[in-house]
C-alpha cells in the first residue's frame, strides 16, 4: 500500500504495526460511510494496548456481526482508519 494514501496521523501507526509483523490485507478507499480510507491488517494489539500505544487517535471496536469483528484506530480529523481482527490481538 502506498503510504501517501493514508493520513500523516496514521502513517506511524501503520509502520509500527507492520514492524511488529502485521501485513496489509486490504485497503478500501471511499467504501465506508464513516471513513474515506480504511486499511485492514492481519494482526494488531488489543483495544487497551491500542489506546496506550497510539494516544491522540480514536481506538474503536466493531461488534457488528455483519462485518469483520475488529479492533482499530482512526483519525477523526482525516476520516482514515486502520483495523485488525480481534481474534489473536496482543497486548503489545
């Protein structure tokens, strides 16, 4: 994925999570009503760890069974988000 498509607020998050072993699984541009760019990773931290690791961003969870059950972080100012499966989420 071209980092230029992701806002500057989330670029360091993407780099950090990829450095920890995550892979980009999907990039959706304009596909969701709440965000303009959504990056889905193969893995990531628990919700609590995401809050601690990425202050200043909105940490979220998706419980809607119609979609992937995920944790993630988003930049409300830029309407961009990064998400990953809740199953297997780690404390780091």
